[in-house]
C-alpha cells in the first residue's frame, strides 16, 4: 500500500480549520496517482465526487463535491512536518462564485492509495491547535501531537472512477 498524505474538503466538515499555511510555496512534486475523479457514498446514501487535477507540477486543483452547484474549489500541495508528509489544502471558493468569508481557509490531510481506493484523514483541530497564529506554531502543535491517536479525524474512503 502506498502511504502518503493528502487532501479533501471543507464541505465534508463544518468548515475549514486553520488560518496559516505550513508552506507558502511547495517544493515537492505532486503525486500523479491521486489525480482523477473519485467517488464515495455520503451519509444519505448519495454518491459524492472528489475531483483532483494537476495544477502545474507542484499543486493540485480540488473540487468537492464535484459536479454540483455546491462544489467547493481548493488549491493543494504536498508539504512535510518533520518526517510526516501532509497535503495543505487552501479553499478558494464555490461553484456559485462565493469566496471564503473567514481567514480559516486551510486544512491539512494525510492520505493513502491502495489500487483504486483513496483513504483521506484530515488533521483534527480538536487535537492540533486551530488557533495557531504562525506556521511555526502550527508545525510545533503537529509535532507535539504526532503520536496522539486522535491526530487525525476518521478516514474517508473514495474509489477511483474509470473514464
């Protein structure tokens, strides 16, 4: 199983979690295996789509739930905290043209891919200080909690859609 770290969307949750980026610009090449259209079944039994597209060699464009009026869009990049690989997700707006009305536009996630399955775990703001004022404070809080079993929220599972 290929282990790395990855993204997903504020739409799954109540909102974005952090006001500061871990990196201003990614120095890490994207993982092309996450690019494509992914699907999961939501709590109401309805399919939801996650679209991940390369946006150059070091960023992704993310849409969730893709193909709906409520689609949210983000740019994402890979980053590291010590030896931990993460995806930094910055939410930029919706399919209706609404832009964020808060400074909390960042989320961080870990991911793994096994065949056509994508598992995503968002950083838990109840464990990692959501009030961090600087990138350094946020990194310190992540490192302080790196062995905490509640570092991440429950995993979300997606399956790649062949097109």
